C-alpha cells in the first residue's frame, strides 16, 4: 500500500498518505480512465473503490523542503 500511495502522489501531484496499515505486498491491476467520456473504463476513484480502497481529502502535516538562502560560490566549472 505504501507503493500505491506513492504512485497516487505522483499521479495527482498531491500528497497521498497510506492509512491502511497494510504492509504486505500485492500485485494490482488498476484499470481506469482519465477521460470523462470513456464508458469502457471507470474513473480512478471508482477503480480504487472496486479494490476496497477510497481516497478522502484531509488536512494534515506533510514534509517539505525549504531553501532559505542560497549563495553562489566561486567555482572553476
């Protein structure tokens, strides 16, 4: 599940946090469509629900990296 959460983070460009507590490895075939007019494949939300999972929006702490200052040092390259 942590790998799925990482994949969904990349897909949605937003943090996805795994709260299932499941650490076992699974082989998943997640078939979905991003096109609303595609009647042959479900949305990603429906596809996840078919696996017994759901995405819910929530606020919470996330790790970020902040650069306060950057000095350009002398370099020969």
